[in-house]
């Protein structure tokens, strides 16, 4: 059964580890993440962007697939199904479809409008027992076609949003979606500390977890980051393994063209990546 992310993130904050959000793009992705979480006894958050939701045939399709797998694969660790970078309309649709956690990304609105829309969603998710992530100061890089440059959030604005009763807060601290440029200056821990001081015991979320050095990840966790999003790294791993399989001509041998065989190396590569991340984040054995 899907659960809200509230308890797993509060436990992570207290225990000084982080829960990984792994974005899913299809059945292979979902199965790889769920099986790895179960093997490692780790709580996990499945992230679905609006684009990926559309690609997979709609939010209800995603909910049906995930619920089916939880049952058929005997997944007993806590699993949250989370809308990633949702619009206000997308958030409403995902609540209706049966997601257990929602992110409303109002970071591109003026702060007053972000507050207003987030307030309305807090009321709605509280009635349904879901968790809600809000964002202040857009995250850099590319997310479903939107480009940002690694902004740093205003701690006072973070407090305004945190005080609305959300579950977790994503705040820009110089992090970027996708590949980090060579001239990237690193995470702003100074900003992170200021945000933590203003928001108290609010679990903080680090977007753009791909490519951030391990020591920075560990330091961010020690400063209150309880949820870390991973997407690009799994995509790279999948692509690399699939390319290798085809370049070695394995798709031309026997029934090597069967999608179950063709996608198997990529599936294993995702599992390996998720395992590495769960070990780094410290969530192994915490379910």
C-alpha cells in the first residue's frame, strides 16, 4: 500500500540519513527501483514528472501499475508515489488519481501567489492524508524543458512557505537538474544553514542529486536534507547498458531482440545505481 512521505522523511531527519526519490519512466524503471528498495530494506519515493506521467499513459495508469507491483512483488517497505515538479492543475489530478505525495512547484510565481496556491493544496492534502512538497527559488538546469541556473533561495521566503503546513521543502542552494557544468561552484551550505535555522524541523529536499560529489551530499544530509532526488543518473546507466548490449550485437543473436532481453541490462544497471545511492544516502535497513 502506498504511504505518504511524511513519516519516512521525519524519521530520516531524526536519523541523519536521506530517502531517495527515484524518478520512474516506465515499467522497467518502476520494477527496478521497487525491487532494490525491498532487497535493501530501504524506504523509497517514486517520482513522476508531469511529462513522464503523460508518457506512461496518464496518472491513473501509473497508480495502477505501482499498486499492482506492490502487491504482486510483495513489496513491504514504505513506498510513496510522488508528483515531481507539479503544476497546480497537475497536483489536483494526481490527488484524484491516487498518488500518496504531491510536489507543487510554485517557485516561478511571485512569492505571494506561491503562498496562496500552496495554502490551498495544504488544505486538500491534509484532508486526504497525503504529503506535500513545495519549492522556493527555482532549481537550476533543465526539468521538463524548463531551464534554470542554480539559484539560491531566500531563507525568509522559505520560512513563509514552510509555515503553511507543508511536509517538506525544496529550496535552491545552487543545485542543478541534469549535468553540472565545469564552472559549477558547488552547493551553498551557508544558505542551507540559514534555511534550516528559519524552518526548524522541516525535512529539506535536494533536487538535482546527479553529479553532486559524495562529501557534499553527506554534508547536506547532516544539515537537514532528508530527501534527495535522482533521475539523470539512472537514465545514463540505462542508456549505457543498452548501448553496450546493442553494440556487442546481442540483439541480433537468437531471440536477443525480445524486449525482455533487450531491456534487461538497462534494468540491472538502474538497480545498481539505486543501490549505490541508497547506500550513500544512508537509507539501507531503515524500512
